[in-house]
């Protein structure tokens, strides 16, 4: 039996006399905001005004009742699922335990400290900022380029101290469930479940219940199959044979909205009563990370049930600086967004949290793989300190045991970018030595104590061995930042034949509806103090201007910077992803940075903090589509591919159309072809010089289309020049609405070529079914949007506008544009970044 301690608490700054109301789960920032003591740090320049909160010690307390019956239980446990972070927990003014790790739960017997009637729990949180300062003095660490030095000493999300997309808000508090558990007879401490596929097509599910007994007990283990049938055995350990298992696949390979799961449970009976029960769901599948030598070097390729995968993924950061505000509805929206964009793997980045059971449960159900970083990022950690190392080992044990049964878990990754950054601290060889020792020799054996099967990689990026080939394309995975940090051209990634790109990115502005949340109209300038505060990447706003100007003239109005920054971001990520997909087998994955935001900010995300889809989120739906058409264009040729990532062959029709911007079709051709399972095929090879000799390249484009069973499933367009060199006509868009039971159909048509049509609602954050698309002369397209419960259908309809590139008022001041681009090149930070990220890499020597 459990009794929650969630809900109303009291809190105060240590030293104050008066307590104020608090809410648990929560944190000190949220409680201070609720009491009107601090402004919302997400708005304007408020972030800097509330820094003192992280420098302060805080105290939380609550009273609760204990009955005589409860007090007579065999044991009473206080369970805290997450305490953030350095704190002492008192029960009736007696120290129960001290916590020092945000990433593990604490469950402690407190029966001897309880009284019948009223009891008090009190938790004293130390300032994380001051704790880090003290630790740094006694044990210096390499300089932290993302904020406060020494944050590696505290086991809490490193991004709480700031990152190049996040604010400095180092919170403290009870950030997950806190409860009392009353134990009678026996308690299930852990339910282990694993599965294995046999060569004969059968599967074995192994189950073990670890039980702490206070009295005699009986245990039964059960497996519920996806069809509802059950298998049951007595005892604490058993193997169950599944003769015809339903395999777990990613959603794109299964074609199902929900994946088959097997429910494993254990029930304990003592004294004739069921005294404990627990369950979890698993999937039957085999996940492998192929690191074999091949003709290109050493592979980095995921396989699911023997099928080689091209990973179309993204990198996920904490979805809110104050994590307790991230509700189950927001989580479902986020996972559905990944499905919308045909994302088959989400990487949980190593400077935030180990993801929640709810997150993994949804990925299990919906068929998305998860790459889980251990929570170490970009810095050197003091693994040579025995107390620190023991603390980390407990963290590893807790999270591996908690997550290892999930079928969506694809890989354990040791860290984010630590090897990649070691040159910044080569003078501190103790840290270099222990980085190798921990990630290459200590961590995996710790994992294997609890998880024998999930693949492990020491870090990301990873090379052939420690600090060997970390940046090489022929081995391991890479983080490529030549575009953006290195100021390389947007199509630079076509030169990189990486085995697997697990990070690359490009910034854009959030939606105007998001901007309205944190800035006033008087702040609408990329050089305003507010926009500098909500831009955490050095010179980030200038870089957006730089890249916009590489394709377009600069706009006159601020809102059009939003549109153009998002379009530019999508074009870069799409070009790179499709290049690597066209070279599948040599290249095996493309995971863009980043999926989401933790506050309103200018960043690399495809989904802004308030839930608005950027152009990249819509674009990913197309460039990640498992069956898609792709264009490789150069000054000499245009090569059209059909890409098939499905585990079955597909017969499709592919078509190209050469069109005039005003008059439409000039030439067309269509072919039928069959593309093998997880294969690519070239369908057209066009001669660019010949086409340009026949038609005016500044008034002409090529559209390619893919059909399955006569239904159009994809259209893409390629142009012969940059947009600022073309003679794009003024397109007249017409918009028609049709109300449906679920929402609205919006049909957009154009008399002339309309480039990058955006359908926009000024009221609703809900996505359209498609957006940022091209319309050829006389073409129309219907997109849908679901009903928004916050507004009426009439309000939704009236909030929708459509426009294209030809509707943007551009500046003709070429000198100003050149000056703004030059400003980016003259920045010392940009110069050093361009040298570092733009340097050429050499292939690593492959060892046996």
C-alpha cells in the first residue's frame, strides 16, 4: 500500500521566518513564481534577475498522518523518485538520509522515526551554485565553455547551468513522486525481464522477481501475450517459451500504429493476501549495432530483427527548464510529432535527464527507437574521486535496471562529445586518463551486470579507439558542424561520407506566436537585448542573417526573418539527410540537432517550446519518408532517386516535369519501377547544360513526383539558381476552406509558380498536415488542421493566412547585406569556430 506525499507543501529560503505554499512535484522557481516573488524567467530579460534563486539554500516541509494500523506494518519506506539535488531529508527532525544524485530514486526505511498521528518531513536543499563553487575550489576542473566551472561535480542536469540553447536556471526541489510505502509480508524489489529470439523462430522470455521477505510468501509470474492469452508459473524465476512470437518493429517497418507488447507481472501472496504486485511490458526483438570492418572502414549500422536500418533521427533535450511542467499530454504531442516527421530514433542527449518510464512506454507502444546517453556531456568528470565514482555507479545501476527491458532502447551511449573536446584540457592529463578508463573500461562492465544485451558505445562521436578517429568519416559516428559553426556553404555535407551522423544542425527563429510569449513588439529585432538574451549561441542571430543572405535578399520586416530562417534551416537539413540516404550502406544514419526546446529561444530545434512546428518539422516528414523521391543536383546533372527504407519491395511510378514559372509544363517523363526492400534506385539522369541551353534557367524549375497505386505520395522541386538570382513571378494564391467533423480542410491554389507556400494560423499551435510546399502554375493542394479546443472553428478559419516567397518584401540594399555577412566573418569567435569545425578530417586507420 502506498500513500502519496505529493500536493501541498510549505517552503522558505533558509534563514527566513515565514513559510509559503509550495507544490510537489515542483521546484523552487515555480513555487516562487506561484507566490509572486519572482517574475517568469522565460519572459524578456527576467532570466538574469532570478539568478539569486540558484545561489540560495531552500527548505521544504509537510505534515502527514500515520495510523496505528500503518505503524504496525513490517516496514515503512519513504520513496523519493527524484530529489534535485544535494539535500538532507529529516523525518520528525531526525536525519533519514542525505541525497546527492538527481538521477536515481531513494527508498529508505523510516518506520523507527514515525509516530502515530501527525508527523513531519522536512528537506533541506543546498544551493547547487554554491555547492559547485566549493567543489571546484577543492578539485579544479577544465574550463566550462557553457557556463559555471565545476558543474561536473554535481549529478544534476548539466544544462541547468546554461547551454548554447538554454537559460541558467539551476533549480532545486522534489521533482518527481514522493510517497510512503507500507510493507507487509514481502516486497518485490525488482522485476527482471529479458527476451531472446531463437534460430527456430521461437522466443524465450526470462523473468525473475527479486523479493525482500519479512514473512513466508508465495510468488507467481505471468506473461500476457498480445492476443490476451496468458502463461503462468509459480516461483520467483522462470523461462517462458513463445512458439510463434509477434516481433516488435519500428512503426515504419511494421506499418502498425501500435506495436505488439508482452506484459510481464509478478504477484506475491503472504498470509493469504496479495501483498505486492508489479508489472512491465516488453517487446520481442533483436537490436544490434554493427561495428564490423567493411570496404569503407568500420561500420556503424543498427539492425532490427536482422534488417539493416537507415536511422532518420533527432536529438532530444529536456522539454522544459522546469521539468514538472512537462505533462503527459505534452509528451504525447511530442512523440506524435516525431511520428509525423517519420523519425525512427530519438537520441536522449547527455546533458539533461535519463528519460522517464512514460517516455519509453510511449516509444515502445508507437515503435520509435531510443538512443540513451548517460548523463555526461562536453566536459571532463572526476571519475578518479572514489565518492564520485561510487555515486555514478549507483546512478548507472538504477537507470540500467529501470530501462533495460524496453524494446525501444537501442543503445547505451557513454557520453556526449567528451573525446571531441579533450584537446581543451590536455594539460590536465588526470582527466584524460580517467575519461578513457571510465568510458572504455569501467562503464560497460557496470552495464552488463544488469543488461547483457543492449549495444554500448563509449561516446558520441566515437572513433576507432579512445581519441583515435573521433572526427573521421570512415569509422563510428560523427558530429558535423562545418555548416553553422564552421560557416561552410549549406550544401557542404554532400562532401562528407560519414558512416553515421548523430549530430548536425542549423538555427532558426521560433514561430511568431512563440515570440509574442517572451518579447514585446518593441523588442522585435535580432539585435535587441531581449533577442540577444534568448539567443545562447555566440553570434547566432548574425549567423542566421548570414545564411539567409546566402540564398535570399534580406527582408524588410522582422516577421519575414522568422519565415526565411526556418526555410533556410529546413533546406540545409533536408539536403544533408537526403545525401546520406542516397548513400545508404556506406552512410547509415542522420540525426539532426535538435528536436525541441526547453524555453522560448532562437535555436536549432524543429519544434519550438510552445509546440509550434517550424519548417524543418514539416520538411522532415518528406526527407525522412521511408518511401520517397530524392534529387541529387549539380551543375552537370540532376539525378533522381527513389529511396526505399521499407522491408518489402515497392512498385512505384516516378515522374519529372520541367516547368516554366509562369506557363507551366515544358517537358515531362514518367517511369514505372520496382525498388527492392531497403534499397535505392536511380530513375532519371538529366543533363543540366542541355536543359539550360533549351530553357531560361532563371525562369525554369524541375518538379519530381512519386506515385504508389496511382496516388501521389510526394512532390519535390529543384531550381537551377539561388532564389535571389531567379525571376520569380508574383504568385496569386487563392484559399478555400471546408469544415469537417475533425477540423478544417484548407485548399490553396496558385496561378503561377509559388515557392515555399506557408499556411499559417495566428491563433492555433496545432500543425497542418503539410506546409512550406511549392505549387506549380495552376496547381492546388489541400492541407488539414484539427479543431483547436481553445478557439471556435470560425476563429480558427479567420486566423489562417497563406503566403509564398513572392509575397515577402525584400530589401534591395546589397551593400547592407554584404556588410552583415562580413560582420560574421570578422568575429574572433566565428573565426576560431570556422577554423576548428571547417578543418578537413582524415580517415582513421582500421585495426583488427
